[in-house]
């Protein structure tokens, strides 16, 4: 059985049975290109904030911190736990929602930042002092990632709900009421801008701006760039390398915590492995923009979100993950250093 359609030149032709399920849907994409782009940017905002943590650590240490995805996951658990503790059971009024969002941002940033610093202190600092080879750092990062994931799988649900059990249960999907009603704020040229869209894009741009100013305009930021460029020379100039490295893990954790808050606002759930695929995509975004480049991480994250939304429209949602990694491969074939490709050590104020 087949379907009829238009072939090249406008002639009628017979289409195979798989046409509707797997071929591209150009009409829907072109017809709503503006709306799909805005939705992609809001989705990519979460990727971008998590990607900042990867690019900060790599820019200074040349280390891929695969435990960063679990730093994000712990932030999502902390947010829902805080809201449970505050007694949120339904979508609050706009005034209370702002209060809950601010509290959630502080809790998530504190939890993710604290875990990130703890991971650096416990897992990585001793390896650095022993001059361990890069492969050991990579294996350690994977081990820390799995440890945090399984720990939260056993105990995370009890922490979020406040209900302890004698036998720990695996933390499956934990739903939560929407913190904000996704209402329309304004419309431009047929493109609808809703509450969640503006919050996600605005928060990502604001956090990126604050981080960029901190790295390029402050004394501590100069220390980060100095260690990234040449750690030995920076030490001779009086820069405390351990303090700088602890700072970048803290900053990356804070960015992941804000991303965790935005995740809960957009999707309203978490689980013990929620950071696994998202962490891979955020790392892809960092590489796509030029790992080690802060603005590249933002660009890569936003672009990746747009690509995924476009792919879900063209090929259905099950192809969006494939499209993201295909775009990465294609870009790196022509731009091996990513779209921007400038290292953190060469950044200038």
C-alpha cells in the first residue's frame, strides 16, 4: 500500500509506505520556522548553561569532567526537594512563583556548586598533585559520574519527598506541578513568546553575561585566564592554582544549578539519570561552539537546541538526538576547533 504525492516538476507519483513516517515534513517546518526557532532557543538555553561547566574545566585543566552531568542532576533534585519542603503542591500565583523560583535558584546553585567543588577536592586534586596521566582523570570522571547517579537513584526520592524508608528505592521519574503557567506574553509576526520561553532564554543570556564579565573584567577572572594560558607562569606570578581550579568548578556548578532550575520549570520532573543524555548534548554543544570558549558554549547550546527542534519537526522527535550529533560531525569536518574555537587562555577583556 502506498500514498500519492507530488514528484519533482509537479507530476503525480506513488510514494512508498514509509514516506509519511520517515520523510521530511518541509511544509510544517517552513510554515512555522519562527516559532520553531524560538522553541529551539529556549531548549538550547539549558544545553548552553550546562556546556559552560564543561568548557570552563576544559579551558583550564584540559579535562573532560563527565561528572558534570550528575552535578546538573543533583541540582534538579535539590530544586524539587526545596519546593516540597516549602509545601508547593500546585501552580502558585505569579508573586509566590517568583519567590519559589528565586529560592529554587539559590538552592540549586548551592547544591550543584557544592557538589562540583567536592568532586574536584576529593576526586581530582590528589590526581593533579600526583601528575596522573589524562586517561586516569577520564576514568575517574566516569567513575564519579556513575557513583553520583547510583547514589541518587537509591536516596534521591526520599530526599525530595521527605519520606524515608527502611529499604531505599530507586528514584524513578519525580513529577512536580508547573511553577509557572505557560501563558502568552506577546506575539511578533505570528511568533508567540510564552512565559517559559522568555524565562529560559533570558536566564541563559543573563548568566552568560555575568560569567563573561566575571572572567574578563575581574581580578579573579584574570587569574583564571592566566592559569588557562600557562599554569607554571601564573604560579610564579603569585596565582594560587588550587584556588583558581576550585573557582572554575564552583562557577560551572552554579551554571548547572541554574540550568537545573530551568529544566524543572520547562519539564517539571527529574530522575536519577536525567543528566546522562543531557550531559552528552551539553558536551556536544561545548565542542560545537569551540570547547574552552565561553561564548562558543552559549552559541553551541542555542544552535543545538534549534537543530533538535528542526529535526523533530522534519523527521519526528525520535530523530532529534541523531540530528544533533550529525551536525556536530559535519561542523567538525570543516571546523575542527568548533565554530569559534578560541581557548579560554587567549580570551581578552
